[in-house]
């Protein structure tokens, strides 16, 4: 029997976790929830599930007058600065002291959750991969207590997940031997390449709309009113309760998208070009896994200065966050460098990758898509495909210019299709069926089975390696 600790940060997450928690308990496992959202706490209590509250005020009360830096040190965190970076970016948090108190409070609440879970069996912490102080505090409380902490993230494949144990790094996928893809995987890849379909996790589908559509969508308007009522009238706390900041961000994206009109280029008219797919600003792929590349504008400026002169430098905004990268900065780059081009965000990513002479990425899934197409992406950051046979990795930014020049000027041996297939076959085997926050009955069952399978993998020495980063 497992004694599973699960964190939830918002109502939409709790709507998923309640049936998962009940399914786990029905299977004989113990569950302890840690809730960072007042409404979620009430939902879990109403469902008869065990829950500890970890709202900002609850964490502040748990911390009391204790020194946050000392609390972090007691949990093995010598430098908490990297652990509050995402919080500062996501919530525009200027106060170091406030961010540290959130982190330290989460560590103490995590200790309490672990002690409660110990009374039911051997604890294990399960969370969606995240960079917020609440998530990272629980994660490090588990590490300090020497219990396993499992992070869940979407796989490269639609409808599948990766479980990473005891690490915040990207899972390292390295094919061993010649593994042939299963019939399901072969069909999946053939369909993806033929249709140009981009993988969108169920939990993120609402993000793949234009800025105007997001603002005017009835569901989003209703949720804005509900969150404002809960916060300002009912006094409820929300982990994602910076309502004014969220509204300003969406208005900025709308204005940014409008300013970009007239500045887009057709990639089919660029000639030879280098393609850099923009990342979602402030995403954990940057803030947590490759923080040295959070400033994508600076990286693009550097690319324009060091890439061979006969290449255009082309970017495309992430379709989930059109207008999020400051339009003023992008237009300034276009003004400064005549070879800098901005591709329309609705251009099919596979078509752009096929046409590109060279692909440079930090850790975008576009790098893996390039590998599927037989290309060799230059990888700068912490990516799950960093050790893939098709990837060219660099360890220092100074290597970027020479790597690009060599790739476009030196004939290279064709990338082994068998090795690439083995990599994706290994990745398919490593991932498990199901998706976060899709509360339909079939997915709840698949997710629960996969979660238990991932936890059981810890009993195998071989699987410990596969689970860890």
C-alpha cells in the first residue's frame, strides 16, 4: 500500500484530483492532499478526503516568526534564490522576503503533510511539475525527509505522461540498443508527420487561442468573475489569485499581437534560414530547467550577431502565448537586423522545421519534432532529448556561432533512422497513458493505473534509473 501526498493549486486541478483520490483509496492506498486554494480545500473536505491547507496565509501561520533562510538551510537548501525565481517572474514579485516566506512556509507545511502520511504508510509525494514556491517547498521537504517525490509532466506523445523521481531536471532519455517502435508508436509518428499535428496536453488546450478569444471566451469571463467574488467578497485565497496581474497580462498580449501585424514574414520566402521557436516566457522549461536563457530577446540578439551572414534568423511565437514576448523588443530586433524575420504564429511548425536550414532551440519540443524529420537541432538547454542521437548539444553560448557555421557548411553523415527510432521507442516505453486535469472517467482510470505503475517502478533497480532524471 502507498501513502500518497498530492498537492493541488486550483479548483480545476481539484476537480480532477477528487476522483483520482477516491479511486486510489478504493484500491487500498492512503491519500493526503495539500491544498493551496480555499475552494479546493472545501471540495476535498466535502468529498471526505484528508487535506491540509497550504494557502499563503496558512503557510505564513506555519512559518510564524521563524527565519525563512534558516528554515531553508535546515531542509538542505543552501541557496534558495533559484527556487523563488519562477514565483518572482510569474507573479511579478519584487519582494525577496515575501517569496522566501512562501517557500519556507511550504517547507514547514510539507513536513506536516509527511508526518500525517507516515501514519498511514510509507509516504511518497506526487505533484505536477511546477516552479511555484508551494510546489518546490513540498518537493524539498520530501527530499529532506528522504522520501520519494514524483513530478508529473506531459510526454512528447499526446495522451501520455512522464514521471520523474527526486529531480526537477528534464528526464534523460537515452536509447540502449536497437529498439523497434511498437505498432502504436509507428502509427502515431506516421500520423503526426502526415498531419503536422502539434501535441497539446488536455490541461493546456484553452491556452491555444488568440489573445482576443481568450479575453472574450465566456468560460474565462465567468471564471474571472468567480475568482474576483471569491477573493474580494468571500475572502477566499487562491494560489493563482493575482487577478489584476492576469488581466493586465492578457491585455498586453492583445495589444502586442495587434502591434505585430504587418511585421510577419512568409517562411517560404526567406531563402536559407535558421529557425528558433520562441518559448512561452516564464515557463518552467526556462525558469526552472534553463534559467540562463530566460531572456530570449538577448539570445536572439546574440544569434543575429554570430550566425553566418548568409542565413536569415527566423522566429515564431509560441501558439499558446501569442503576444506574450514583448512586441516592442521583437520589432526593434527586426529594425536593427535586416535578416531577422518573424514567422506568422499560425504557420504549421512541421512545415517550418522542414524548410529550415538549421534549428536552434533551448529545450522546446520543436527540437524533438526536428529529430523526427531527420534534422539535427542545436540544443542549448536542459531537454529530454539532449542525449538523443539526432541532437547536437553545446555546453556554452560561445560555442553557438561555430556550431551553426559547421552545421550548414560541413557535409555530415545522415542521422541513423534506426537510432532515432530507438530513441522515440524508448521515450514511448518510458511514458505512460493518461493526462493531468482531464476529469473524464476513462482518463481518470488510465491516469490512476499509470500513477500506481510509476510508483511500483521504484521497487525495481532498473526502473529507479528510468524514473530518475
